């Protein structure tokens, strides 16, 4: 059972920046597809950004050019840099790991990101 621990959330003004990090336990981090999801009150959880085992990235249209996902296989971490934040980015952000061999999926506990206008 993998454990994912997120950090870096907080309150920021519109236009500001935050950096989220997710540390993953276990020894096969390099085999995981890693994603950051978010869920705002009353809305469905959505995939914000993902990064494959070969470092290919994908983003939801609303964050393209503002957010950047990266991974460090040696440190077993995935990060999400959030720039030019907008009030509509306010949500709980979750880290997700999918084992590409078994397709098992693991979730972190979530961190709150609040952007004030």
C-alpha cells in the first residue's frame, strides 16, 4: 500500500504562486503515472496535470501556461508549480499515483489552495 503525502497548499492572492509537492512511499516510483487533481466545492474532481513515466505531461486547458508538473524519481516526489493563480483555482488538490504495471491507484489526503481576489 503506497502512501502519498502532499504539502504546499495555502492562501494566496490572485496572481500569486504556490508550489505543491507530493512524496510517495515505496520503491517503484518510476513506474507510476503521477497526476494532480482538484475538487472545488460542489464540483467533480478533475485532472489538472499529469506526468508519465517518460516525463510526458498533460494539462487541463484552464491551467495551460500557468501550471507546471514535474517529477523527481530519485526523491520519489512529484511537484506542481502554480503560477498566476486565479480565484477559480481555489480547490482541494490531490496527488494521485497509478502503478502502470498493475493499474492500482493511490491518493493523497489533499491540500487546500485558496486564491483570493
